[in-house]
């Protein structure tokens, strides 16, 4: 039996999709627990490029059961689109996809609200993905949201429920943005049509997960976004609206800490952030642009260029500590090939003080300047390395340095997008 949590230990986009795909080869079920269509990864199926936002990348393994659990906010229209796109590419999903009746609905008006609120924030915007995530979680917390279980109602009943919720929201939105002219009837009919697709998939996913764990199955719990975007532990308000830590993953799916066999923190060999908010190790100049181009650092959900920086061991230590990471998966090491030197932030300087921890308020974090340790770069490409011992010595030293500074062992290393470009790092790498 195994129950592995895979979560991002930076600001999202760490390459969780690839790690989950790799680990799902022997998994019975892959579970999304929080977040919604703000997440995104691109997969290639039968030569077709598909962007997945709600369905985890483990879906590409036909034996894997796919569970979207209670803590998620699900856009029914986006989910139906994803199911249909995967099926067109030959990936059958409906017989193995289970959708929690307790997950909440992202309505089209939540997306509009997200965009209106961003517009009102002006320069102080969060830089959300515009997918309606914050508004849907806000309605859930205010007890005015729509659990997906209500999609089990008959069409007339569902139509009436949606009409009340959407009408109320639109009245409120029109007061904020009088230029808005969203149509409601078309959205309601699209949602009723989506309900016909989703109804057979709805169930009590908590019971299902308990049954899988009790039957000693292999379960992968896929965190979305990254621990540094966590609502409680990130740099508020520049965060997402869900809990992206191991604890958030568990509360989102109904498993308990004692069920967990390992917590894998996924980190990139450098750092990226999309959206606004403090980012101490951000690189402003040519090196940042070089990382962006070589690493294809453009958002899978919004296409926005990602901000790039050096590996921040202070931030990753914090992320690993709050989630109890037992190991790290280090991705995109190959993107650093050819750099003369690579830097790692090991502490911050803030108002004349040396900080070794990640501050809990974003204004202090914004005042932090990184203190770097420098490591030699490597010119030999790592992309074709298949064992840790094949890596250039300087690359091995860099990985060992990260392990030492974060205090968590690296187990997996990724040197390219393909499944085969995944190495096991152990003592042999040092
Ligand atoms: P929201 O989750 O769309 O509300 O966006 C809030 C913040 O989280 C913004 O800075 C987004 O760019 C960031 N964010 C949300 N989801 C992801 C993700 O999957 N990867 C990286 N950043 C994300």
C-alpha cells in the first residue's frame, strides 16, 4: 500500500504533472484535492497537444482511477471540454473518473467576478488566472456556493437553482461594473447540458478513497499550485484561495495524516512565479530571460510569461517544513546547462538583519534581498543522462548543495519533458 502526496514546494509550475505521470505508472488512483482550472499542464497524446486543467496527468495511464475530491472547485463546462478532448485523443475517462458531490462549482459568473475584481485592483492586482477560483471559494466559505452534488437534481430543479444563484451574482456584479452585459440563459442551458455528462460520475469520493486505502491500493494525491501560494502560508494577498500544503491536500480529500506514506515536494532547479507578489530571488536581466526562453516559462493556463529567478532555499525550506516533505523531486535541471555559474539563495537580508526563515507577511518578504551562495555551472548537456552518475560533476554538486541547504533528500531528478528523462538520485549522485 502507498499513499503519496505530490505537491509543489515553490510558486506552482514546478513540473508536478510530469512527476505525477511518472509515479502513476504503478498507482491505482490519482486524486486532485484542491484548486481548480487555475492549474495547468500540457500533455502530448497520440501526437496531439492537450492542456489539462482539472484532470490530473495520471489520467494518461488507462489503469488509473481518477478522483476529483471535495476540496476542489470545478468548472463543469471546462471539465466536460477536457473529458471530450481526451476522449477524442483516444483516452477513455468516463468509466474511471469519479467526481465528489462535495466539490464546489465554478460558474461562468465567477470567472467574470474574478476579472472584474482584478480590474478594480488596478496596479495592485494579484494577477489571478481569471478562472473564477477566488470567487468560487469565497461563495463556498460564505455558504452561498453550489456543491456539485446539486447537479444530481432533475433538469428543471437544477435550472431553478442556477437561476437564483446566477441572478443574484449578476445583480451584484452589475453594480460594480455597469458595462457588463453577460447573458444568463445560455449559461444555464450549457450548465444543464454539462450536468447530463457529469451526473454519472458524481459520488462520495471520501468513501471511495477510504475503500482504496483499506484495500492497500497505491494512491497518489496530487497537490495543485505550490505551497508558497497557500492561502495561510503564502505571501497574502498574492496567493491562491486554497490550501496547497500537505495538510490542505488531506483536508481536501478526507484521508488522514496516518494514511500518508510519503510527501514528495516537487521543485524546479531554479524558481519561477506567475502573477504578482514578492519574489526575492527574481532575476531581472538577461539570465532571467534566458531561463524563460530555455525553460519555456510561459503559463499553461494563461500563456503569461513567468518571472524567473535563482533557486531559493529559504522559500523551499519553508515549503518543505510546513508540508513535512520526506523527499524532493528536482525538475528541469537541464535548463541550467550552459550557465557559467548558478546561484542559490541561502538566507535573506532584511532591514539590516539576516533572516534564515521565510517571513509570514508579504511586506517583510518584499523587503528581503537574497544572500546567495555561488556554484560552478556545467557546459556538458544533461538531457541525455539516464543515471545520476552520468551527470557532469558540477551538476551533481549543485543537486547535493540543494539537498544540504533544504535539508530534504532529492529522490527523483528530471532532465527533460519525456518520461525517460527521469533519474533516480541517491547517494550514487554525490
Ligand atoms: P488564482 O488561483 O487564479 O486566484 O490566482 C492567484 C495567484 O496564484 C496568481 O498569482 C496566479 O498566477 C497563481 N496561480 C494559480 N494557479 C497557479 C498554477 O497552477 N501555477 C502557478 N501559479 C498559479
